[in-house]
C-alpha cells in the first residue's frame, strides 16, 4: 500500500462534501499519489467557464491527466492504480482477488451510492424537509447486506484492506449522518467502520467534508438529534 511518493500533473476537481470525491482522496493518500486539487462548489449553482469545460457532467470528482478526463470515481481509482501503482495490494492483478474487489466496487456504485445519493439529493437539491420511509428502509437494507458480508471476513473482500473498503467507507460515513451505525444492530459493520476510521489518513481526508455535509443536512432538516433517531 505504501510506496515512493508519486508527484505528477494530475488534477482532481472535487468537493469533499460528496463521498465519491472522498473515496478518490482516500485511495490517493493510501497510495501516496499527489494530486493538484481544484475544489468545485457543486451546490452553489451552475458551474461555468473553464471548470465547466473540465467537468462535462456538472458533478465531481473529475480527474484530468493531460488530455484524459475521467468523471466516475471508481473508474478514476482503477485508472490511477493501473497507471501508477500496478498490482498494488489495494487492487492486486490476481483475477480471483480482483474480481471480489470489483464486485464490491460495483455494489458501491450501483447500490450503496445510489441509495445514499437519493437521500442527499432529496435534501440538498430538491429541498425536501423529510426523508421518505422508503429511502430510510433501503439504506437500512444496505447496512444489513454489508453486515452479512462482514460476518466472516475482517474487510469487505477478505482479511486485508482494499480499494473496496476505502470506497465503501467513504459512502458509509456519509450514510451514517442520516442513520448512525449501531454497535448492537450492526456489530460487524460497526467494527469495520471503526477500523477504517483509524487509518492514519482517514480524518485528514474525511473530517472537513463530513462536517460540512452534516451542517448542510442539519440546516435543511433541523435538529440533528431528531434525525439520528430514525
């Protein structure tokens, strides 16, 4: 996971409020890949000018590597490892190990993030004042699924940390603002989350964005304690 510090002309357009950006930043910290960071206010109105040309879908994160532009966080992470850290233990080349990691990456992209973003979009974009019961239940189902996965392994794909854990912990940390993890209801997931939060770079990457996200949600929904009883 650790290695020679890589410095190159890589620009990441990001906003650490969203978990997708934090996932990329967590992986880059783990791999010692240096990025030129360009923060984009994705909740402050329409993006225009040079930044808009670099961000074709008006969302973050977006990686620019010379003339290459990649705008999906899992694709960004896979590219960075394949290009600059081939066969790193976080994403080994061995097909069976990689397939399990890819499986969880697809789960994060198609299930976990979709359900989380449904909630945050309803609050931050649509300005809804309540979270629907259906959205709450779908997120709880996701917690239950992760709990089952972690029943037999220390991390999501086995006994070692991979990019699947770093992506999913970025997502779960956002979800926990809406439904905090209970050590009684989700003991394995709770332990995994606590372990990931002890990574030496976790707070550096996560604390600022999660604090801003928490404040945005509290501003829109009101008392944070009432949300945490959901």
